[in-house]
C-alpha cells in the first residue's frame, strides 16, 4: 500500500519524525560527550544537564534507519554508567579512608630535643 493510499501527510509525518529523532539522538550524544571531560568539569556540566534536560514531546517510533545509531548510543551510555558507578565506588572508599584517620589529639605533644 502506498503512502498516498494511507494518507497524504504520511511522508511529511515520517520526515518530521526522522528529523526529530535525529535531533534527539544528537542531543543525547552531545550530553554523553560531557562525561569525557576532566572530572572537575563533569560534575558542573552534569548538574546543568540534569537541571535543564527535557524529554522530547510527541516523539514517534524510532525510524528503522536510525536503529544502528540508537544502539551505539545505548552501548556508549551503558559504558559511561559503568564507569561512573566505578568512580563513585572509588570516591566512597576514599571518603571512608579519610573518615578513618584519627583527628588531632587534644593532648600536648612535647619533643625531647636535648636527650
């Protein structure tokens, strides 16, 4: 069945959906690039992304021609998640080690320099 037989706007709708998905995938790829920055930059930019990101509205089904790109993006997001989870675990361990160091002693300390 042709696009004209189903409806005259089908090809326009499909083109609009394709363009919207391309913008969404590009935005998600750009957001993922933030996590390749030095750690100090990541936390600032990640907070900004978390506060400003909005999901796309009226997003139709993912066009078949964008499936490979979407799969690559999903794999890259998974790798970033695993890396961030590992870094968070390392940060927690370091914080525990810092907390385990005894604080300064209240007692006076004298050094025998004559002896």
